[in-house]
């Protein structure tokens, strides 16, 4: 029996820390197996970092390589091990005793001994409820991990949106800087020849300095966003991440959003995790109620005394529920279940309010974008005419500078508004629990 017991035991396996590898610093070092991804839209999208990453590829890399997600998956493994432990039945107890005195040395004397086998029958009463609670906890941890993966993917997509739109704005600023730099150089040369006064040259120099400041601030923001994205993707901070500049269509079908809102509790992984947590707590409450029954321990004993008389006995140990009766544990589990019940309702209501707020803001931003497009359609031809007039010397330098500044401000406003709408699209898809593709209605599956 001892040999069989030892053969079934787990053995120690060392896991040395070893040297810590460096984070990937080149595109060739990035390896992603899309088949293991939990989201169908990410698994179906090809991943090739050599030509730059698009929005879906950035989300894919975030889910696969994010350091925090690796630790969260370890937590899931711990939860599964705990569920396995909760599903095991308690072991019986074997008691052995032998007489070490010299009573067998007397005539007719023998060594006394006894052995007994005991089992805690009371533990079986609440075992099923405890096992179901542990299984629900695994489901909760699994869904919490899925929601964390969903959020990490959304954070990566938001960083992608900010970088791509920021680079577009930087291109507009660079183009205008080149224009104002040329104007500032020409007016400074004209001033030196006495053809212009300082008042005429100052507006171009001031506008150039303003654009330089905007460019510097934007470059600093883009550098920080790129660094944050590399950290989120588990890449080296020096990694020069190439992005494919492309803007997916905004999530415009409000009817589809309303439809997804109706079954939000079945789509959002975090809300489904709350349901699993409530189920686990409900099972713990049931186990606490079952623990009211008297604890029963049954044992069989075989013994021999020193006069060589054998005896068999049956022992029963029964607790008397007179004082404690597990009333404290029952009250704790019941109050905890009520808290989880209320938390679920509050989270669902908050999610609905947040989604409706994003939809309202997106509606306002789209209306504003239409007005900006109309204004640009009128402003751009006027600026073209001002360019011709400036070359012919038919327009004042200050008036021309003001016109170009107005066009720059409107172009920057349009890009900023497009970025806001794109961020709202990502946020809306995340809050609704729908796939990154705006045309897809699939929701993430664990």
C-alpha cells in the first residue's frame, strides 16, 4: 500500500528563474499564432509585421504579448487548480496503535493493538455545492481574463488611432510650417532691403513660431504614445513600430448599437463574469446552509487487548448544533450574495448609461464634422485665390497670414474631430462587446 501511495504522488520539478530575455526589438522577432486568439475577428486576420501593423494587427499583438495578460493567464491556471482541489473528496483516516509494554512476557499475555478506519461523512453533504462554486469561480476568472484581453486590445487600438491621426496632423503642420518659413524668409529679406517695415514682417515670424510650438508639442505627445504602445505590446521601448495609416469606417448603425444594447449582459465578458461570481456565491450560501446539519464522523475499529481478546467496534462522532449552528457563516454568505446581486445591477445600468453617452457624443461630433467639411469646401478655394494674390503682391501680408492660419486651424480641427470619432468607435465597440470590425456582430467568446 505504501508503494502504491508513493507511486501516485506528485514529484518535485525545479523551475529555475534563469536569465531574463530581452523584449523584442525587431519585427522579425515577433511571432504570433493567431489560431490561439480568443476573438474570431483577430484569429481570422493575417498578421505580418514586415509591412507595418494595421489596427487589427496591433490589437492581435497586444492580446498575445501584453505582460499583464501573461500574469492574468497564470491567475486562471491557479483558479483551475483550486477548482480541481475543491472537486476532490476528503480522504479517510487510518489510526494504528500498538502496546509497547512487556505485558506479553507474562504467562498467557499478548501484545495489545488496535486499528481503525474513520471517515468524515458530514463533508460529503456540502461537497457538491463547494465543487459547483469552484467551477463557477473558474468561469468567472476565465471571463475576467477575456474582458482584460478585450480592454488591452482596445487600448492598443486607441493608441493606434492617436498615432495615425497625430501623424496626419503633423503632416499638415509641417506643410504649413514650410509655407510660413518661406514667407518669413522673404519678408525678412525685403525688410533688410528696406522694402517692408517690421510690422509687415512680424506676422509671418509670429505664425512660424506658433507652428513650431505646435509641432514640438505634438511630436512630444506622439513620442509618449508610441512608447506607451510599445509597453502595451510587450516590445522594447526603442522598437520603431511601423503602422499602416488607414481609418476604418466609424460605427454608424445606431440601430445595431441599440440591438446590441438590449442583450448587453450576454455579450460583455465582465458582466458575464459577474453572473459567474454571483453563481459561485449562491453555491457558497447553499453550502453554508447545508453545514447546519450535524457533522458526522463514522469509524470502524478492530482491537486486541493483552489477554488476547479481540473486539470490533463502531464509532460515531456527531456535533450538536446548539450554540453556533453556523449562523455566522450563513449571515456572511447571504450578505455577500446580496452585495454581488446589487453590484451586477449597478454595473449593467452604468454600462448602459456610458454607451448612451458615447452615442450622443458621437452624434454631435458627426454633425460638427459635417459643418467643418462645409467650411473647408468654402475656405480652400478662397485660400487658393489668396495664394495667387499674394504672389502678385495684391494682398496684404497680414491678411494672407490670417487666412492661412484660419485654414490651418480648420484642418487641424477636422483631424482632431476625426480622431475623436475614431476613438468613440473603439470605445463603443468595447462597451458593447462587439468585434473590432464595425460590420461584424460577433461578440468575444472565451
